[in-house]
């Protein structure tokens, strides 16, 4: 399996910052950037590949289709288990965190981090069970 990284963020400066942080953290040098959830969802639908997994850094508050609408639409896709979502938002309200992590059809959400995405967030994300196979050579681990 291969991993494709998407950044879904409407603010240009944060798109640039997140791209730089993802590169510095060695997650990807070339994430696909989308300014709203609709564009990102269309990409996932049009480019579905069985050997591909997707890591989506998702803002919640965007025009056209917000992050929650993206997650609701993602939930009905047959290959949703291949899509892993990290919510990156300035919305730190408890309700958003609760809704994103605990509502069953938002099961693709792995984490919720406050904007801006930081290097330490990326290091933690790389160690998540669902993602570490892309960042660490498990055969090289010494017991």
C-alpha cells in the first residue's frame, strides 16, 4: 500500500505552513492541497485506487463543504477504511472534539489537533498504529 497525503484548508498561508511542516517532519514533500471539503472528496472519488491509503489533514470551518460535511460524505464511501483523517482546526470547542472523535460515522478520524499543525503533532501522528507502517521500517527494530 502507498500513502497519499491531502491538506484540506481554505487559508493560503496555512496551506503553505502545513506543507512545510509535513515536509520537515518527513511525512510528504508534496501533499495535495484542497481549499474545501468538496474538492478533496471529489479527488478521493475520482482517484480511488485499491492499493492506496489516504491521510487527510482536515480543517473544519471552510466554505462550500466544511469538515463535518466532508466526514459525513466520506462515511458512505466503500473504501472509507483507506482514508485516515487528522482534524486540524482552530475550533477547540469540546463539542467539535466530541463529534469528530466519537460519532460512529466519523470513525476515520484518528486525531484532533489545534491549528497550526506543528512538528511535534506530526511526530506523534507518524507513530499512530494505522500510520506507522509508512514511516518506520519495522524490520529494522531491535528488541
